[in-house]
């Protein structure tokens, strides 16, 4: 899973696999997005400026995203 937030290392806190070629936090690009099955967009981010930049980069990327779930906490997209 790729997350549009500054902290993306879910695998540090539970039984998750790290995203191949992903980064534990935002370094200025969409590291690992090409290996993601899902994109998680939290509705409350740690750093709004970084969140906005990541959303802009995600919108500019050539990705086919399908909304799977949308609630008050997050939007989850499947990468096709």
C-alpha cells in the first residue's frame, strides 16, 4: 500500500510487508508507487503541505485508480 502522507511505514507497526522500493517517509517523489496495489489517502494528514504535494504528484502520475472505500477517515484506491 502506498500512502499519501509523510509517514508510510505501516510495516513497522503491524504484520504488513514493506512496499517494494517504497520509503518510510516522503522524500520528494512517489517512491514505490509502481509496486503498490492500493493507494491510501488519509483525510487528516501529519503535514498538510507534504500531503498537498503528494496529491498533486499522484494526480499528475499516469495511474488508473479505482475508489474502493471512502469514509470520514480515508479514501482507499485500488491501482489497476
